């Protein structure tokens, strides 16, 4: 699964529930809806990001990146 953040345009904030339903219908597993920000987080199967960009009101779909620092005892800090 690929973790994503979906940004919704200001014009669709009042209809955010409808956008969430459409994202779910296209295969997104929704984890969190940040109403005031117009951001929806969750995950989708690999290779299906493009299906989310076609949802009415979606401005962008961004893959969430992760990183990990080396442990404190490692030689490189």
C-alpha cells in the first residue's frame, strides 16, 4: 500500500463527505479527514494514485515519504 495525502480545493470543503466517499469508491482506505485544512490521508494499492486525481474537487494527491535516522550509537550521525 502507498500512503497518500489528498488536498481538496476550497470550493469543495462544504461537500468534503462526498469527496471522501468518492475516494473510497476508487480504492482509497481513508485514515483521517482534516476538515479545516481540506486534507484527507490514507492509503491506496500501489499504482492506483492516478485514479484519485480524477475525483471532482481534488487538487493534488501526494505520496507520503518516510525517513529514519540512524541510531545514536551508529558511527554516522
